[in-house]
């Protein structure tokens, strides 16, 4: 991985995180963003941008943590097919966890708590489809694993039992912008030059 390509990936991911933060702030219609005065608008925009930039750093750390974890898992399991099956199990386990750990009996049915994991899984499947088109069919499970499991882990501070939609959106939008971008660009960054 060349330093130039790494730098390009870092800055573009940071930019996308900032854009995701700004969009989340606009979608939420936060009082700080649209509080009536121009100074409130700029301060709200600045805060949303900072949140997006911070989340993008979390997303980039998540990518490198996954790459390290993936390398270690391949050396531990000694078989790519066994590691693929373990990743499928972890995807299912994470889905169950995202529903079960947030259930609050007084708030409603289990179906309400399945909305976020189902949407995240759908985004992971669409991203994996795009990644397979760009690379090869072996990228399917690792891409779904990264987008679903790693994003869910990074999203934990925003997933609260009291269903605060604002905190969920302020984290997930920049996370998805960054993680989808990173996984779709990773093969270009790690590709070896042909002599």
C-alpha cells in the first residue's frame, strides 16, 4: 500500500464523514442548525461537521482493526472456508444481538427492534453485490461481515435503549458513508503494481 494511496483514502474518507455529519444534521432539522439566527445555523453546521469527522476516524480505525482481525483469523483457522463460515455465524449473532440487547418489554414488539438491523443488513448486501462486481465472488461474505458487523460495533454508542433517533442517525450516516466507501476502494489501494 503506497503512502499516496493511503493518504488519498484517509482524506476522502474524512471528507465523506464530514458530509455525512452535515447531512444528518440537516435531516434532523436540529435547533442548533435551524434555530433562527445565522450564528446558530453556522454553529449547528460546524458541530454536525465535527461529529461526522470524528465518526469517520472511528470508521477508519474499524477498517484497520478488521484487516488485522481478518489476517489473524485466517492464520488461526488455517482454512478460508472455515473462516467464511465463522463470519456468517458472527453476522447472524450480531443481528440477534442488535435486536435482543435493545428490547424493552414496555416499549413494544420485537418487530420494532428489527428495523435497524434489517436496514443495515440490506445495505451490507447491496454493498457486497457492488464489491463482487468490482472484484470477485470471494468478496461477498467479508464485505457483508465488514459492513454489517463492524458497522454495528462502531454504531454501539448511537444505539440506545431509549431509541433516540437523533443519536442513531448522527452516527450511522457518516459511518455508512465511510465504511461503504472504504470497502469499495480497498482493492484499489491494496492492489500490487504489475511489472
